[in-house]
C-alpha cells in the first residue's frame, strides 16, 4: 500500500544520505569527499571544499537496500522502484554551498562545494509524493531481464489508464491501504481509539482526522512536573514539584 511505499523510500533515502555525509566527514575509511566537481568555476566563485559523496552513498544504498528484495512479481518491482525513488530524492536535491574569502569578510572570492539537502527536506518531499502516490500495474516488455541487470528500466503503468505513468521520483503501490481507524491484529494495526489528538490542528494529528469521525473526549488532567530548578555549588540541581493542569483530547 502507499504507506509501505513511503517506508521503503524513506529507508533507502536514509541510507544514501547517511553514508554520503559520513564519507565527507571522514567517518568511513573506504570513501572520501567527492572531488569530481573540478570543472569550470563561476565569475566570483571557484570549486573547493569538501563535497558530500553522493555517488558513493547512492551506489552503497542501492547494493545494500535492494539486496533484500527477491522475486519476479509486482511487489518486487514496486519495492525496487520505491527504493530508487528515495535515493533519487537525495541525489537530485544536491545544492551549492559556499564560503567567502577576503579581507574583513569582503568576499573577494567564494569557494563552493556540493552539499546534501537536509534529511527533513528529503522527508517533506517524499511525504508530498506519498500524498500523490500512483496505483500501478506492471507491463510486459522485458522488465525482468532489465531487473536482473539492475538497470531499473522496468515499466509500471497506471492502474487508471487516464493517469500518466509514474516518474523515477514518484511513489507507487498496488494495494489499497487498510483501514487504520479500527484495530486489526492480523495486520498489526492498533487503531486510533485512545490516541491523544490536537483539537486545533487540521493535519494528521488533528482530532477530526485521527479519530476518523468518531469524535473525541476532552478532560483536564492534573499532572506533576519538576519546576523552578536551580543549580547549587557543587554539583547539584534542586527542583520543586509543581502541579499543573493540562487539557487532553482523546479519540473515542
């Protein structure tokens, strides 16, 4: 389903991002900064610094994450596609980062390198793709031979023929999502009964969405927490215990 598509994509993206950054930080002995960008520089900047090694991170993530996939069915193809989508969202969002040089910060010249996007940005982009994920089926044009060679040229066609084919960045799924509102132990779905929600939010944490239209109850709870903490030499922190009232909304 589309939720599992997001999990596959964000996992693959996380491996690529972490390994690429670790290379440039000198944490991994088998890779270094990416020094390939040594082509023409700009009018007021030149290549330098330590670029994040996305090429190494991308290839490592593909070998490591994709190795778990076995089979020759639609699920296998879909998982490989979503793994690739996660990595592409990391590699395609690389950006210039520069540092000024010159007397008193005059920025006479800038040294620039390629930097990974923040993982929060990657997650936000994948969340957008999750919202617009494509339901697909596989076409029969030599896909499995391409899969065997790891060329990622298989063709997924939309379940709805009026929709456009998914791109490399799109997330894909072939089963409708289960009902997450009600408990289903077989699928590991706990449901949303008893979940705390935000009555002022229109997002997924809001009571309207999280409670699935069943409504929610509101209660004021009195809780204890540490407060008025002070440091006493040496070396102790002393706090008072305060009683506070907190309004809590819980799904019915």
